[in-house]
C-alpha cells in the first residue's frame, strides 16, 4: 500500500514510521524544506524526534503533488486549527480511491466540527472513506518501538480494517471501532484534562488531585459524548481512559507540560514557548466548551481550563473554583 502522511511533526513522522514498519511505501509532506531533506537523506527528524532512526524507505518532500501521487491512504497530522486552510489546495491532488486518516485530536473553532468532519468536507470525501486513529499514542515511545495499542474508527468496517492492516506491526496493535464520534471526542477533550492535571502538578499537588481530575475528566468526556450520540463502551477503552491516562501522566505530553509551566507561574505565551510544540488543548478548550454549551452539557473542568487559558483566571483559583461547586451524587 502506498501511504502519504501530511505533517512532519512528531506524530506525523512517528505514524509514517509505523506505516513503513508495517510494510507500506510511505512519503511525508511538510512545510519545512530542511526537515524534509533531513528525513529523506539522513533518515532523522532531529527537530521533533531527536536520536530516533527512521526507516530508510521513507521519503519526504515539500511538494504535495509528489507525496500524494498514487496514494491509497492519506494520513493527516497537522495542527487542528490549520486543517481546513492546509488541505483545501490539496483536494485536487488526492487520488479518487484514497482513504483519509485523521491523526488529529481537536474540535475546529467557529464550526465546532470534529476533525474527521473537517477532513471529509474539505477533501470532498464520503464519511465512509474517512478513518480516525486515536489512543494512548505518545509519539516518542511509539517511534522507539515500545509496544502500544490504538483504535482505528470509521463508519465503514471495511475502511477501518484497511487502515488497521496498513499500520499493524510487531509493536503497534490497532483495534477497530465504529464509534467515530466517541473516539474523536475522547482524543480532543483529554488534552484539556491533561492541561488541568499539569496545572495542579505545577502547583505542587500530587496523586490524589491527579486521580480526581482524571476521573472527573472522564465523566465530562463521557457526558459530552453521550449527548452527541457516542457509544458508552468507548470511554473506558483505549481511546478514552487509555489515552486520558497516558496524556495526563506523562511529562512527554505537550498538554501536560504546558499545564505544568502554567502552574509554575508562566504566562500562556511563555508556557507555549517552553513546551516547544503544539498543545492542542489550548485552542480546543474553547471549541469544546462551545460545543458542550450548544448541547446543554456541563463541563466544569473544561470551563475552568478555559478561564485560566483565555479569561485571566489565576491558577491558584482553579482548585477552589472546582471544589466549591454544589455537592451531588458521584454519577452525575
């Protein structure tokens, strides 16, 4: 299978490596000529995956026509708020038979659309030719060939199985799922919860607080997902609790790291710079909150994170704001 991967950041390069390890013919597209040249000639991406040897069979180019030519699978790993503008010029270049795979975890500002919806709309694809990959997928660990599992979700079982076959390897195990809504919402909202956990840890709070935020964060994700028609079984699985645990607990998570920097007293701009990469939870927090309010779902942790990131709430007021909420039964 010929695969094109759009995006030469850590996750795009890592998923390209997964596809190559699984036997695909892989080409990457990126904006940086220097990064593409490095991938193609030295089989490294020192800017995003320092010290990792990439498959020698992978190529990279800044020319989307070259990368997309003959592709059976097009995987997309670019910042969620840039998807529409980046993909629109590429629409005529995507082969008519290709399947698109969203590797992104976010909700688009202004439209409140999930990434698979944006991809299908911009590329003019039917939803049954779009899949989503999500799970406990910290890029560097996968690039180091540490064992992990993931979820491939699509409304079409055939599309999900095709993508699963394309990325299955000795260290990367895909499971299929037809709950695209639930899988995508898990991936988007867990980043926001990870920012909250990071803020708490940056303030010196420890495991009880972390466990509380993670557990109640899963309640928020589930509540929103069910309101939008997701399957309840998705949330305790790999795309839900699995991804939430990895993102909230690992210092390699950019969203967690950004929260830690904020908790230690940095401004948002300083925290973004110190994190050194896109932390999707920053912009997605606002779009997720808009989406939740549009369907009448209460998401207090998300609301508090938005207040810290975008409305000037001091980080020391985050915990009292949440703990001071009216008492209620746990399962509500």
